[in-house]
């Protein structure tokens, strides 16, 4: 139980990467050391047809590329994640990358066999994290000398894929053994297989979806409202010094709750001695319940290295998502030849399991070799990530098929 | 299906009463005409020990009080509801009260038998609805000549109950055949039975709960954030002319989604021709998806007769709720002698069915005669209200026990 809660604590970072996540013991005694690198594209044309100059994203890799360059696996990160999927930058780092339990020598995604690559997306949420390299509305617009703000073009999941493709091509890679990602990472993984079927042999979609339906698109919009209402937002024209941090923190608190489930709050409430009829909130409308303080104070501390406009752009990319980026999911998935494995979580309130099931059914109907394993447990969206380690052998077997 | 959707359209008003709800055909040819009345308390002492002078609430009744005054049923309204539970003020009203399908001559709550009373709560959300009479932060503080704002004392579900008790006493009533309410109304119904066991013979809790657990208290806080962030809110010091309507509308949009379920959005999306990859949102970050416009425009139009501070006070009343208003639910329910009937909805994302089940189990363990019927269907919290009419015969039988 303690292990499980500690995992959950770490994995609160699925939609909300946390710089202060609890340390997780490494499977090996010697930590895998990794290095952040920078990939630059002098000019990039978005799916919507806009040009962005001097696009930079960070990336890192684990394992060794084979001489035939046929052992590459791409890891695509979640909404608030980064390219730091595994390993440590320094032996004394408090925590390793978010999927360190899955990725490494002898692990399910075995770096003794595979060359594993992970890149920061465009408009990455952690714009002010010194280990993240991204291009988005917080980037200085060379035409004005000020941050792009809302002049930055809308970008899509396909644009994240296309930047990754250019990065892989720069390494001489033309084929992927697999693309694996949780949550927003699953969107990139499936879109990869739809857009570039000759590249992708396998897809693992963890707590994922095939498209954003009406419900999900509306729910994602809710995340943006605290930012839009913050007087510091100024229609996106702000500097880091005058940023809408209160709105951003409120957005993060909403996302955190959306990614969890009552059972986790019950555990946390028990630790805090939660009861509905607390004295402070009864006596003063301005005083919050302890459980509310816990949630919102954590969100506030996480907001410090994130950018509010980047959150709006990530939401838009997710809202526009339909694998294949066509007018329908079945049309978009028509050319997929990769084997697929879906791992939805039954208690997921954010990307509910019907979304993965629908994509799995569409692929199966089209003759694709697709598997689906539903994860059961009380942790909501994060259950998918906590339990995915328990599915390590299924993941390993799928990669060896 | 059309009937069902029309019912849902009407019942979007469960947490969001809508002045423009679709008309619902009356079960009888002659509409039951009702009249709003005012109940005044010169001074009221809150559960928290604060005094409020000149408390006024609106109320209405259906049916006739028996000479023995032993046939009264109290209906307690939901978060955004009002005392208008049934009937019409004028024969040409577009819509009747929200539970008109349940309450009336020959209906499940039969006004040929019962004298049915319903009252506006304190801090009612619809502060500017000319058919609603309430006292709350939007009321003029006699000491300052300005709205109370956050100087209004915190009120609880128990305070709603105590005002209703004073109203009933003014009518000579000292015992209730039943208290029946949906959602926040269920909180009042169960608290009635806990606080005044000698009064209450039966409780029907529809899509209800026994207490606000850590999850629910945190989720309720999310509703308040758009208001707190709206620059017009001014820490609660605003006039109606400069009210935080954008924040209030965003709060209502969040509540609406919380009270529904993906299936309803899918239907609405189909009507709008929803698809993720819409041209407008792809081309401009400022342009919203059609489904988002639909949700937020409806919320905006509903906000016009509501008050933002009242929403904050209603949230606080719900956060402080534990039936019996003791330190634990089992302690609070210890004196209940009423028969209880719980009707949770399996797809409810707002007050999830475990909340009603927990109250039912606690009562059963304490020897109370308690029944629970889970409603199944795809409409979320509102499923409970839509399907409750389908449980009319179970409700009728329970009232006759």
C-alpha cells in the first residue's frame, strides 16, 4: 500500500509534472545517466499551414542505436510532461524520469535492446523548467522582440509528431520498433501510426484515446477558463514577471482532480484529518477546508515553472485531435498497419475507457491486430500509469511480438 | 428518445435552473396554479452562531393541509433550484415547476392527499429572479445600506432546514409525512431526519449524499475559482451593475458538465455536426469549437438572474455538509427514525453513487428501515432526475408505507 501511494505521489505528475516528486528507488543500483540535447529546425510549417522559424525542442535517449538503425522506440509524453522519461541527469537527482520503472536495462522497455528516444513537444507546459527546451507562445518572437503570446500559430498533435519525425530523421532513423505514450502521449503515438504507417510497427496507447469527442473537448475548455479570467492574462500579452499565475494554479488544481478519483482524496483526507464540518470554513467564508488547501497549494507550487499560454495551446492541440487528422476516426485510421495495444483504466474520469475502446474497435474492424487490457483500480486516470508497471510483462511481450 | 432528450433539456436545470427550459406537457389538462408567498423571520441565528436580521424566503404549496395537519410533505430544492417545484404561476407559463411530473393531483406525490410545501433556501442562487425570495450576500445589509457581500455569515444545510422548520411551525405543522429532495435537496432531507427525528417519518434522497467527502469538497471548490479570478469579483464587493458575470458563467459551465455525462454531449455534438478538427479553432486560438460555444453561451444566458457570491455561499454550505452536522456521519445519523429511500444514479459524476450507498449502509447498520434503488442510464447526475419519474410507483409506494 505504501509503495502504491508513493507511486501515485510520483505519478500525480502524469498531467502535472512535478519538480518535487518523491524519489523512486531505481531497479538497478547504478542510475542510468542521461543528457538533454537540443534539436533545431530553421523553419517548420504547421498542420494549419503557418510557418515558425527557429523551432527548438529538447530530447534525450536511452540505450544504443543499432548499426541498422532498426531498434528505435519513441516515447511521447503526457500533457504536462517532458522528454525526461527515464534515468537521471545527475546521480543525486531526487527523482528519475517519469517512466523509469518501465525504461532501462533489463526493464520492460529494455535499453540493452532498444534505442529509446523522447522529445519535448512544441508548446511544452514547463516553459521555464531549465531542463525543458520548447518553442511556443512564451518564446521570443523575432519580429517583435517580445513573447509571441497569441500570435503563435495553433499547433496540433500532428505538429508534435512532425517535429519528432524530423528529429529522428536527423539521427538517420526511418522506422520505429514502437511508439509508446500515456495520455496526450497516446494521441501522438496513434497519430504517428496513422500519418506514417511505413514507419510504425507497434503502438502502445496508455490511458489514451483515438479522438477528442464533444465531452472531452468541452472538458478541456474548462481547464482554460481560470487562466482567461485572471486579470493578469491580458488576452495572452503578459511577461513572466506579470504572468497569470493564480489562474494557472487554479487550472492545475482542476486538472489534478480530473486526473484522480475519490479514493485518492480519501487517503489524503485521512492524513489531514479531513471532516466536512471544519471550524475554519464554518466561521469564515474566506477560510478553505484543509483538503482544498492541500490541493491548491500543491498546484500553486507547480505553476512556478509553467506557462499559462502554453497550457491554452496544449488544450487546443488536444481538442483538435483525431488520430490521422482527417474528418473522422475511421478515415484517419484507415492506413494503420502497426500492431496496437491499448491500456485504458476503468476508473479514468479524464480520458474515459470508452475512448480507447472505440479506437481499438475501429482498428479491429479494419483488420488491425489490436489488443486491449483494461486496468482496474481506484486511482482514475493515474491508475493507468500506476498499474502500467504491473503490466510490464504484457508490454514486454507486445514489444517482442 | 425525443421524450428523453426533452426531459434532459428541462432537467439541465437540476444544478442550473433555467428560465428558458423547454415546456413539458402537464399530466392533467388543467394546470395546477400556484402562488409565491413570503415568510419572514425578524432574527435568525445561524448554526455557526451568527445573527441575521429580517430573513425572508419565498415558498409555495400544493394541495390542502388536513385539519389534523398531519399530511405535509416538504420538498427541498437542488443547488441552483428554487421553491418552484410544481405547477404554474399563470396558465400560459412556458414550463411548470421542476418536479411537476412527480407532484400534483393523482401523481406520485399526490396533492389530493398531501399538502406539499417547498421553500427557497437562504443564499438561493437565483437572487435576481423576480419569483425568488431569499436572503444572502446580495441582500442589502441594514448596517451599511450596501449588499452584505462576504460580511454575510457562513450558512449551512442545517440553516436551510431551520428556516424551513420555522416556516412550517408558522403554519401549525409539527410533523412531516416525508421530506423529499434531489441533490442538494437530498442533503436537507437527510439532515432534517437527523436533526429533528420526531418530525420526520420518511426521507427520499434522490441523487444524494450523506456527507461531502474530501473529493466532493475539493470538486465543489473548483466551481468557485472562475468567480474568485474574475476581476469584477473584488473580494465579494461588487454591485449588480459591475458583477463578475464572466466568472459566474464559467462556473455554471463547469457545473453543467459536472452534472452530465459524455452521452448527452455526444447527442448535442451530433446536432451541431461536432468534429474535433474544426476549421475555426484550427486557424485561430481565439475561436472555440461549436460544442464549447453551445455550453458556454447557455451558461452565460443563465447567469443573468444569478448572483456570484450566492454561488460561493451555496458551495460552502454543501462543503460543510454531514447529515446531522456532527463530527462524523454515523454520529450524525444516530437518532434517525425515519424510513429512508435512496435513489442514486450509476453514471453520476457529481455526487457519485458511493455517497448515497455509504449513507444507506450507515443507516441500515443502525437498524433504520432503508431502501436503495440505483438508477441506470447514461445521463450522469441528471439521470437521477430524468429517471426518477420512471420510479414514480416506487416513490408512491414508499410514501404509502
